[in-house]
């Protein structure tokens, strides 16, 4: 039974965000009296499924009020964003018939219906109110910058990366990367990610033979410049979403996580600059939101791509809850 709006002020509102990586699920609970945040509780569970401990934790809060909102991110690989809401242009990037497409004024984001259905089924023990693409978090975090600045905007997650270029509120370019689980080894991992041959061209594969000799990270200092790394990160540009096979055959063994992210960002910018599909502008600034320290990523972008980089430390679950509260508040008006 739906409760009339007149009674809403008598109940607390509880926002619950779930952030899932390859190995764990982080949960954040924000409890509000009106617009006042009165309690925050965070837990991390070593599971990617809804086990009894996670279920009991969430249930202990949603039983307190009829006004609870549970949210998560869509972490599937087959998703993306494009700078148009035209169905004909969207069809160039995804099968419109099998996709869920959301138009956000002048740009749109899409995901596969089957992936959304799987997410809803996964959480059917308590249900999901909101499923967000990561670019929605990115635009909410940097809403003060996106509307007025041409810049590269990046959301860094443990095993995902959203790279976008906005100019005065207009989306010019976006790519979403999923890094494979570095703890997975063997044939099963290879089946779930793209082949090495699909990610690198033939000349790049020849140059990569020498990478096995780089046993220590500090040996990378022997590389004279970013031009010598072109053979490493000449990734395939087949789609807007890329799952990068960085673990197979230890091709990038010796690179830390931040440098892997740097290579992905560099590759995305090269695509933006060289593909005639995108507006011909030059990016000088980068804004990065990350829940972890990214000093080396920031340094690489500044030193090798000559970007002015500004980073913002975030709690991913808190940002999901902020977005949910914004959605709920707007619907209550």
C-alpha cells in the first residue's frame, strides 16, 4: 500500500548503496531525518553475491522505515555513452532492440536489458530502486565543472574506469573500461575476457615479446619516453566499452594499477583526437574522482600527456547514495 506524501515527514529515509568489485561488496547506509543526515554505517563483505550476512545487514535497516532506497552501479561490460539521443546514431553503437537507452538531454547512455535483468534478479531478495551507469556518478560529482569547462573527466574504481570529455555541459566522448580480475588465472579467466590478438595489432605483439624480461617495475625507467610505449597500449578500438586483457600471459607484468589506468586513458584520448567522429578540440585539464590514492596516475598524466590534473577523493557508496537522494528529492517536489 502506498503511503500518502503527507506522512513522509514522520518517517526516516534510508539510502543504501552497494558497490561490487571482483572480490567484495561494499555497503553504505545513510539515514536521514528530513534533509539532515543523522547516521552513516559502512560494511564490507567478502562476497559478490547476496549471502546471509549481507542480506541480514541490509534487512536490519530496511525494516525500520517504508522509505528505503537501495542502489548500485551497472558493472557489466556492454554499456556506453554517446553524444546524441538520435536513435539512428545510437544504433551505430548498440542494438537498440536489446538495449535500455536513457537520454539525458543532449546525450545518452545505454546498457543491455539482459544485464539489467540479471542485476535485478541478483538482488531480488530485497530489490533495487536505482541502477546507475558510472557516468551518472561522474557527472554528479563534477557537476560544478562539467557545465562550464572543457576537460577530461575520469571516475576511477577498483576494477573499472570511466573516461569522458565534456565541453560546457555537452558530452563529446566517453569510454568505459572493465579491468579483469587480477586474481583469476587459467582457462576460465581467458574465456571471460577478450583475446590478446584482438587487443593489439601484429606489430605491437612483436614489440611486446621483450616485456617478459621486465621483472621489476623500476626497470621501466629505461624507457626513454611515452612514444616507446605506443606498442604496449595500441588497444583495439572496436567499441565504446572495452574489457582489457591485461593479465593474460603476463603481458603487462611489472606495471602497477595506476599505470595500467594511465595507458587506458592515453588510449582513449588518442581515439578522441584521431577519430573524425568526435569534435576537434584539445583537452588541457583533467578532473579525476577516485576512492583510492592516485598520485602516480596524476603524475603520469601531467608528465607524459601534459594535462593539468585535479583529483577529488570520494567514497563510491556515498556518491551513489547522494545520487539516489537527489533522485528521490526531485520526485518529491
